[in-house]
């Protein structure tokens, strides 16, 4: 019985493998999917501005708008300074969040809330362009366009009674772009009187 069983298994495998490969070859190689269409190919000079922006959504702002200036030197500076800036920013986040966490300690049987790990990652934000406004007053108005696709590592530890719960905080969107305005009020010879960011 064992010999007959082994013989039939080998026979089924010997017939089934080539038959399955032949069917798979015809299904995946020779059959053309009906939902795939050839793209419309046109020269770039025939496309309008909106069509070009749809094709190339990730081009920097200084290429799209001539008002924005290229600031590669500032991006190089941010890249070199990022490990130190990351530590400083994370320290500010910890000191800001500590009073907020202290409000919940003692309530709901929570003994402690703290950051176990907090880092914004190894990738610094990129300034895609900088727009500077000329005004008649003694102030300097700048609008940087910032893009950040970081890899933050944030672990929050909550101690309930005797159990320690760790939560990996995930950002909803790991890539973000922002525009904000910096207003620097100058007094004399580049002395800064006031700086606003909005």
C-alpha cells in the first residue's frame, strides 16, 4: 500500500507541476489586462501649468514660483546642526509636556506618565524656498516653505498601579509641509527688537 501511495503522489506531482506552470504561463504572460490603458504622451511644451504641476508635484517651490529663493546653504546648515537641534527641540517638548502630564498623575489611578524615548529622527526639515518681503518700515518679513518627512521615535510610558504600559506614538502623516511668516523688527544696525512667527 505504501508503494502504490508513493507512486500515485509522484505521478500526480509529475503531471500537476507542468500543467500548473503551463496554465500560469498563459494566464500571466499572454493574457493582457483590460483595465490598463496606455498613457497619453504629449510633449511638455504643449502642457499648461496645472498639467505640469500634476505630473511633477514634488518640484521645489523656487522652481514653481519665481518669488521664492533657493536656500541650499540653509539646508546644509540644518543637516549639520540637526543632531543638536533634535536634542534641544526634544528637551523643549519634554519640559512643555511635563506639567501637562503632572495634571493626570494621581487621577484615574495613574502613578506616572513620561517619555521613555523621544527623538524626531535623523532627517531634518528641508526649506524648499524662502520669500522675503520688502516693506517701508524697519522690519523684515520672511516666509519659508518647509517640508519635513521625518522618522520620529516617540515612546510614552504610563504607569497604572503596578503595570507599566508603553505606547508607540505614531504620527498620522509622516510627511508634512508648512508655510509660516517670520517678522523681525529691526532697531539700528541689525539689532533685533522683536520677532514674531505666525
